[in-house]
C-alpha cells in the first residue's frame, strides 16, 4: 500500500505558524492523519513546540534557515528545501505538504492518490503570466521579459505557457525529489529580478512544467485563514487554546480540538470590514 506522509513546515518567531501546524494535525488526526499507512512530518526550527506530538520531526537549523532563505533575504525558499529534506530523510512514496494557515475539510487521501511519478499536486492555478491583469503576477512580466537566465545547465526564459501555481498545497512522488533542488536553483536565479513574494511557487510550477510533470489541484479540499482579517481572528484563538491547555499535551489537545472555532462569525466579519473602511477613509 502506498505510504503517504503529510508535511508541515513551521518556522520563525510568530507563534501563529506553529499553532497553525498543531491545529492542522489535531483537526485531521482522527479521520485521516492517524491511519496505519499515513505519517506526519513537521519541519521546524522549534521542535520543542511539538514535544509529545506523534509526528516525525525534522529540524531546521539556523544555518539551514540562512542558506535556504538566500542568506536571509527571502524566507520563502525555506519551503522548497524543507520539503526536499523531509523527502530525502523519509520513506514515503508520496509527500503532501499543506501550509500552516490551512486545514483539510475533505479527506486528503483521495488527493494523495493522484500523486504519481511525473504527476504532482498543487493548490490552484492562479493564471497565465503573460497577458495577466493581476498586478502581482504581472511583476514576473516586468522583471523577466526578454531575459535569458542561466539555470541548471540550460537557459530559462518566460514562456506563453508559464502559469502561477499556488503552493499552499504541494504533493510530490518520491521519484521526483530531484525537482525540488532544481526549483530552488530557479528560485535563486529569478528572485533578484522579480519584486514579488511568490517566486518560490512560480519556480516550482515552472520546474514541474519544464520537466514534463503534470499538475492537478486541491484547493477544494481545504479551508484557510490566510487573509489578514481571518488571520487576525484565528491567531488569538489558537494562542488562547495552547495557553489554556499547554503546548505539549497532545492527548488533551485532541480531546479539546472541537472547541476551536476559527471561522469568523458574520458579526466579526462585518466589524472588520467597517474598521477597514474607516481606516481607508
């Protein structure tokens, strides 16, 4: 039977990322993460936050964080190297990464079964680069137009086929591990030219495309609190939960996880919108 490892990358000084990782584990544990052929790996610079959690831990050292973030200039590269380190050190057939501000609302097994040699999974297709009306995505046109950039013994050029794939989910087969190193090389090469925080996910999508790996998408399997309003609501709730029950009591956390309500009530949503409008006036 195919062995699946769910991967969560949690690092940095903001507790919200580590608490989000633990909430993801707790909310998925009973139905999905605890099955015999499923493993969970947390890649983190703070392994003490996951003491007593039934997960495999992979440490991000200070030197790792420095190297993987291009000498501390762009931390998004840490995701690529963390997933690579996890896959190289584990024995799963497929690895399925989910961001720490995201959790499963549908069984991820059916998504994981799509991951094959030369077929990967990502969160969603945000659209074509060339001709885009998206201001953020257009920064890749502005930065890369007409450039020829050395990469992995070849030359990279922006193509009419180039798309932006969101990496809130990344699912990869063990036979394609080498593509993570290539994606990091492309990320390193492109980052100086593009004023955007999405160079990591673009580089991964382009590496998959240029190496003949097809991609399907899993956004409908998840919910998240990635927007500012949702994050401002969810982060204090998670902080209060772990202050109440402690950081490391997994059994108690599992019994109490249903008490965590991180979806904003309508009243809160309206209040946040009014406050934002007043702030912009």
